[in-house]
C-alpha cells in the first residue's frame, strides 16, 4: 500500500430489515415494504457504527488516512456521528438500492482505494462482487482491492464478512496501524430467498473477493449437515424432550438439529425459523420477534438453539427473531445450545459466536456452556 491509505466505506441501509419479523431476508422492494409494515427497524447503521467505533477507538483518525463514502445513511451519517471526516463520492437516491451500492464501488475503484469496508448481507456482497470482481478481471493485479464485510444481513453465508461487527473493527484497526496481514480469496455465497422462506436451502457460490486471513475474526463459509449426524441428532432430541418442563414456553430455533425435536414431538416445524411450543404442543410456527415477546411476557421460557457448522454462530445468523430483547427476557441461564460432536469439532477449537447486535449482551452471554451433544451427554464449550 502507498504511504497514504484510502479506505472506502458503504452501508446497505436496508440490510437485515426482515430478520426480526421472520421474513428471512430483505431482497426486493416488496419484502422491504412488508418488513417496514410489520414494524422492522433498520440495524445496518448501528452495526456499522459498532465496527468503526472499535476501529478508531482511542485515537484520532491519522492524517494519512482518507475515508470515502456515500451520502446520508449509506455511510456519511455514521462517519459524521463519529467525527470521522470523509469524501462523499456518491449522492444516493431518495430510496437507496443495489444500484447505489454498485455505483459507489465503481467510484471506489476509480479513486484507487486500498481497502473497501461494507456493511450488509450476502446480497450486498454480491453487489460488491458484481463490480469489483469484473474490474479485477479486466485490470492489473494492483486493482485487486481487499474488502472487509461488516455483518448486517439476515442470511450471511459468505466468507467475506467478519464474524461480528467488533471483529470487523479490530481488523480495520490492525490495518490502519500497519499490521502486516496476509490476504486470500473468499467465497461470496447467496441463497434463493424465496426457497429459503419455503424451508429449502439453495445456495450458490457467485465468485470470490480478497479478504484478510484471520480465522478468529473472519467468518468461514457455512457447512451443511453431515449424513452420519442423523443418529446423534435423534439422541439430542430425545434428551431435550425428556427434560422439558411443564408450563414452560420453549422457543425452538432454526436448523436441522432442532428440527429433529419437532419431528419427534410430531409437530409442524419451520426449518429456517423459530417455533413456539409449550407442554409439547405447538403454539406458533415461524414466529417473529413480537409474537415471541407476547408469548414469553407472562410465562417462564427457554430457548433451544444450535450452532452453524463451520461458522460457529449461535445468535445473529438467520435467527434475528431471537433478538436482544427476547434473549434478555429469557435469560442466559435458560439458553439451551444443542450440537453434535461432529459440528463442534468442525469449529477446530474456535469458540461459538454470538452476534446479537447488542455488544453489551454479547459480553454477558460469553462463557462456557454445557452443549447438549447426545442423550445424557454434554460437551463443555466456549461461546464468545
């Protein structure tokens, strides 16, 4: 990199909008409008601010660093609130869209930036790839601009994102401070959202972007379940069901491991959503945040969640219905994490991850958990 560092920063302000209201994404104007009608609140700016606060904490922005961004809620507002000067290279439309993101990335390339930081989900990563990937193929190797994604979407399967906004900030801080960092190509993945809402996972690799090598801070690509885990999942489900308490609300999170619980109870399951049961009877399928809060307001509650194989996320990936409000109401002591030993081993000794969007809550949730990994069998494992 040259002596003077140029960093581009852009936010997809609509990213993650559908998470808390159980829409499983925010691609498409109709879904955005539906999410807003259901009371969804934007989260991308808050998560981007968390990352940049960490990146520039304890120091003024160095004179040899120039920040580039888009106007208003696509980046400028967050930078101004943190007293970080920037050059606005694009005035966004009244209603921002993927076209705005792609144009901003085009302007970043024209400015010959050293690093691009973007906040969004897998759709945003695809927008970045659409421009940056094409430019890289046509230009010299010096145009292979590294990126760091700040996770702010619902479905984040791409390996171009940091595990949490704080981890994104730590990576940016290291680069600003001149820490040498290896780079490699990471996959940009995305799901078919319509199929996702129907309970089908159809994922595709769209290409690769260059990111820092950091297995602790960067998210790894999601792994699918292994066929030989079926028996272990059945044992886990039997253990959970056997220990269910009377008159207690159980929030059954997404995933194939938790789905086995519903299967053994002979209850309809939402594979990629949150179901609510009590006394082994179904109260609601595919519940959103508000429905969950309604059910648990006057009743004791527990939640059963699993980890994403390979990534390790327990909260913050596809289960934003289990929001910070919901988790605080349920309480740390009533969180039941289930995972097969194979899934735990797939983390390669990296901790499980919580990314609720509330850093204070994430710190409270951190620690050792007795993960249910079989019938009358638990594995002590760290969450951070």
